[in-house]
């Protein structure tokens, strides 16, 4: 096993462990911070696969924007953040079963789709071709996503403010 493969396995283990901690954390802020660790480890995996552009997109978009949006939404809403907030609905067994089914389905899809593929050398595609695809074919999807995220943030502000007026 070469050094890059060993580092990749370590980063993969960190990503999986921190993802489990993010999902299983009772504190929402701690979950968001574990999400930062998960996304950082995934960015490290992209660097090891010589996909530097994807690594920077991972850091800038997900760590720099999405996690900050989640933290702002947590700060703006006055939702319960204590240890009891995760047990309000009592749907843990159902959520665990559905999560396990989703994991098995995703793993089966990935294995079926990439069973005979091997990564050799650099990944196909240049930064220019990826940028061209993003700004020509996928620009509408990114714009719609930004509007949806903005609407979610505004809705969180409105909901938190309307709840405080009734008190």
C-alpha cells in the first residue's frame, strides 16, 4: 500500500466517523462542526485523487457557504438546542431503518455503476471543461438552489420572529 492510499484510507475513516458523529450529535452546533470535519476530509480525498478543483469547490461552497448558512439559521431560530431536542418526535427507530436502507441502496448503486472502473493517473476533465459544464449546462440548477437556500433562511427568520411576538 502506497502512502497516498494510506492517507486516503485515513481521510475516508475520518470522514465516515465525523459524519456519524454529526448525525448522532444531540447538540445542533456540534453537529454542524462535525459536518465541517466531514467535508474537510472529503476535500482531502479529492486532493489525493488529483481533483484539486473539486477540493476547492468542496471547501468554498460547502464548508464556506452551506455550513455557515446552517450555523446562521441555528443562531437566528430559537429552536431547542439542548440534549432533549433530538428525542422530541421519538422516530429514532424508523429513522435508523430508513437511513440503513438508504445506505444499502446507495452502496448498491455505486457498486453496480462503478464495478469495473479503475482510476489510473489523473481524472478525466480539465478545469476548463468542468467550468464550461457548470456555467452552460448546470447554471440554472445552481441559481434555483441559491434561491431555495435564501428562501429557507428568510423563512427561518420569519418563523423565529413570529414565535417571539406571541410570548
